[in-house]
C-alpha cells in the first residue's frame, strides 16, 4: 500500500513503470486517500480481431446518434466514471491520471449527443502499442458501448497490439473479452511495449 494525500499524485513515471510490468493502481473508495497496487493471476484482454457489439449498438452508430471526440474532457470523463455508489477511482487516482493525460499517456473517448451533452465515454492508458482500459460510463443508453466501439476503431487504426481490460467479466465478454494466464499476458505485454504508436484519430 502506498499512501497519498488527496492533494498529491502518483508520479507519471511511477504509473508508467507499473503499467509496463502489468501492475495498476486502485483505491478502496471514492474518498480513500491511499492507493493499492494490483496485478491479476488471470488477465482480461480484448483481442483486436475479436471485438464486437450488438446489432442495436451498430444501429445507433449508423444513425449517428452520438458524435465522438478524443481527449477534450479527460478529467470530466474520469469524474463521471467515479460517479457511482462503489468505485475505486479516488481523488488521488483522478489527479494522478490527469497529470498522466497531460503527459500524453492517458486518453479519453467521449460521446456527445445532438445538444453537445456528454452522453458517455471511457478512459485508459497507452504505452508502446498497449492500451490499458480503465473505466467507462454512460449518461444515455448505450453511449458507453458506442464509446467502446470508437475506442476499438482508434486502436485498430493505429495498430495497437494489446487491449488490456485488467479483469474478465461477463459484461466485457459481450464485446469479445477473453481471459488469459498472467504468463501469456506478460509475453504479449512485452511484445506490445517494443513498438510505439499513438492514440488518436
């Protein structure tokens, strides 16, 4: 456990070093002033060629119900992701990732409705050709899933090799998430870190 007061941050270099080793930070609650570091014996990933969304989400995408922007309201996206009864995203996490975003390694995918309201989105960390998905949210139906579709499009376009979801869940399985061993994950991570790419349209 590494304690951080709410007005302090985890240094960007410490975050990037952790992610390069398959380790990620989480707090116990929204108001927690400390951070714990985790890895996973079984790791969730979404293989690039395995991603899919439902026909309903595809229809919403075709209709153009939401417009997509990248990295314009990163901190707001994090706050929205933390806006739930139970969350691991504390002020320390928000402040730390906001600095990492300014350093060019944390990104948000944002969905807007026709009135320019933030309808949903997600954020994550990029390092080499690996993208570590952190959290997503929705204020409008299916906006989070549309954001995930746009995220996949960005990752595929820029030839990312690893899409890490940290854990496998039934919810993520509907998008193609699978579970692999930590040994297999480390092998894929090492390979992905050998190639640099950018997260952008």
